[in-house]
């Protein structure tokens, strides 16, 4: 189920879903995906290995999905497998996109990243 609160942020029922760099999926509106993929294609020329890796991991697996009338998403099997999605999932609205995580994987990520998070919050001390 795609939460109604997040669904209301999208003007269209078609989304683009792709692999995120963490073990999760990224979901974009068609407009935001077009902007991101265009920037990636312009800046990541195919003649450098790290660029090809980014294109293969983010742009190539991207697929369009529809939010049905009941607010459900049908995530393609290859992307479900990548994010190891089970029945319990977590969706995070991050301004221009949504992350979709397996709930257990997200809890593990939070625990694992706690020291880095604490360090990063110290860096935010300069924000006023």
C-alpha cells in the first residue's frame, strides 16, 4: 500500500522505481525522474567505469509502476529481489522521492548507521 499522505504529493499515478545505493528502492514522479536521469546522463559519460556503474545501477533498472485505485504498487520482481522486500515495508518521503525499504533491513540500517548519524548531526551545529 502506498500511504495516502505520500500519494497526495504525486500528481500522477505513474511512478518510476529504481534501485537506491542502499538496499532500498527509490520512487520518483515521472517529472522528478526525468530531471534526475537527464542530469545523470549528462554528467556521467560512459567512458569511465564509475560512471557506467552508476548508470547501470540507477538508470538501467528503472521501471514505471502504477498506483492502483486501492493505493497499491506492484513492484517488479527484479527490484523486489534487489531490496529483499518482504511483507513488512517502510516508506520514507524524502522531499523529491520516496524510499521503500524492507522493515527489518531498515531497522538494521538504522542500528548500523547510528555512529555515523551522531557524527553527522554534530556537523549540523553550524546551521542556524
